[in-house]
C-alpha cells in the first residue's frame, strides 16, 4: 500500500508540474494579429523531389521538414553586414539588415520582417506553445517568433541560418 501511495503522489506532482508549465507558457506566447491569414496555397509549389534537387540535406530538413539547426552553428548568427536576407527556398526577401540584432540566443534574430513576407502559425510541437514563422511565397519553415526582443517592437524573430540567404 505504501508503494501505491508513493506512485500516486509522484503521478499527481508530475501532472501538476505539466499543467503549471502549460499555463505559464500560455501567458508568454506572442499574440497574433487576428487579421493575419495563413496561406496554404503558395506561389512557389514544388514536389519533395524538386525541393531535394534545389536544397541540400540540411536546408531540406529545416525548410521543408521544419527542423532546427544547432544553436551557434549558423552562417548568419553573428553576421552584421548591410543587405537583405532572402528565403533560401524561393529567394523571397524576408528581413533587412536594419531589422537584425545580436540576441546571443544562437540563431540570427530580427525585430521585424519585411511587410507581407512572413506568415505566422501556431506550433505546439515538442510540448511547447510557440508561433512558427513561414515564408509567404513558398511556405518554407524559417523559425519562430517570441515576445522577448530588446528593441521597440518587443519581437525576436529567431531564424535558422540555413533557411535564409544574404544579398548585399
């Protein structure tokens, strides 16, 4: 009977912990503009085979399969040159160098996106509640947006380097 009581207490503590984490994460997730339309019909449409011909394995894993590169490993993490960051999948302009800031999070960070270039989608994978950012032109996964940016916008677009290409 003692073991049963201990198991029950562990179960209740675990359940309370999970509920607490889910409740507190709901308070910090970015608020989406209700007028934002999620696009499912993109201008650039490719089959998996066509994507595999134009993207390397890591780019495909991130852009198409919604993966994440390792923190601190990306080419544009601490890149601060003047220019434009385009979608690696379709060359759609996404961010300008004026929107980039150093966040020390391990991924390129921007406080805003070029108007109309990024769409937002709720993402509840990995036991977290986040907002995914996608290219409006091809639907490629770019990363996530958070409400912890240090600039006036208060936003941090946390982007995978392999999902973007820099042009100056």
